[in-house]
C-alpha cells in the first residue's frame, strides 16, 4: 500500500476535480494503454478497479449530490426519498447504469442536478472504469459500525453492570487491543472506533446474554438479526447461496426495525444494505474494500504531521 496523492478538500472547489486528479489520471491512462515492462520484458497492463471511501467522499468523486436528505440520495439506484420513507423498507429504485448516468449529465445543461447527479466524474474518462459500473463500493465501517445501532431501554441491567462486564470480559488475540468502549448513559449512539463497535455487537450475547430476561423479546431478536447480518457481511469468504441468504436476512432486519421503531426513520445507510448482496457479487467480500485499512495506513501521515508541526503546505510536507 503506497501513497499516490494528497490534496485538501478545498482544492476541489478552488481548482476543480480535473486539475487535482490530472497527474493520477494520466498515469492510469498510461497503465491502461501502454502498461509497464517487467524485468523479463513482459508488458503488464492494468486499470482502476474501484474507489474506496466513505459515502460523502464517494459521492463527491462520483459527481453525485452530497446532501443525503435530497430527493435522490443513493448512488446505486434511483429511489426517491418519499419512496424510501414509505411502507416498504426494502424498496429499491431502478438501477443506475452508465446510460442513465450519461442521460443525467446531458440534462445538466439546463438543470443544476439531474437524478442526484451534479457533474461528470473525471474518472469516467478511463477506458475500463465507470462510477455506475458500479465502481464505488460501500464502506462497512461507515455504514454499519458508525451509524446503525439503536439502543432500547428494557431495564434488564444497569449501565454500570454493562460497562463492568465489558471491562472484565476475557478478550483474546486482536480483540484485546480493540475491546469495546464503555456505553455512556443516555448516549444516542455508541462511542469508539468502528472496529470497537464491531466487537461490541459480535460479543454482546456473550457479555450480557445471561441478563436477558426474555430471549424471545422482539428487540433482543432484532439485535441478534443485526449480528447475524453483520457476521455475513463482514465474512472474508462468502458463497453464492450464502449471498442469497444474506439478502433475506437484510430484508427481515429492515422490516423488523421499521415495525418495532415506526417513529425512528430509516437512514440512507439502511437503504444501502439492500444493495450489499448485489455488490458482493460484483466486488467480492466487502470487508476487503472497506476504508479502515487505509485509515490505519493514514495514521502514519497524521503522526508525521503532528510531529513536524508545520501546516503551511501540509500536502507538500507529507
């Protein structure tokens, strides 16, 4: 894993995407057309497979609207917000295709946005890549572990009991360095990093399962549904029959959540789950394209920036 390019967010507004990514796109086109010559004179060609990032970053690169409360908020289908907030939580719109993307771009001559598209992505100029191929996979860390937990008060145990058990639980291997954070009183969501929240959900039945007074309770069953879904979504290997089963799990989870919490509106991240089975068929296990590994690598540069204490031209410095 190597650093290719660094830029500031404001550079996109000041110089535009074409200018910021010009050198990178030039190298990628050279790799597509001419390739590189190895030591044994073999010519190896390549291209861009996908772009990993969080939802905001991918919508920015893909030319989609960055306002997730807008009419069209999904980069995979053309579902509208009113349809999404309707009675069927599993509803998906027509699939976004290269042809539909091009049609939306053509309409931008008279409109500011068209079906959630604001501008043409510069990466579509590559020969074998398009953002609607699809080329923008979801990030599990941002979709699931940083925005999908819902805590319901049942008074089966206290916060003190839960936090004591989290602290005293015997963690093994990598779990010991990424154990869950304490759950704060009246917190609306879990604190901690994505990997810590993943461990919280994965180990929760072992941590407090004996304190569950009604194992058939609807909310407890919903938590187990989410756990089973996440276990399959985060699997390093998954078969085609398992993907079909995952599709059923996701539908059942969304239906149960909407029935149990009718006043808690579903978020766009919930809708993205509906596309996971099809995206796994396209990209393979989604755990291999999540951004957490890149963020771990980026921590080195963050450390360098803090130690150098020079932020006048931080991109050039790093």
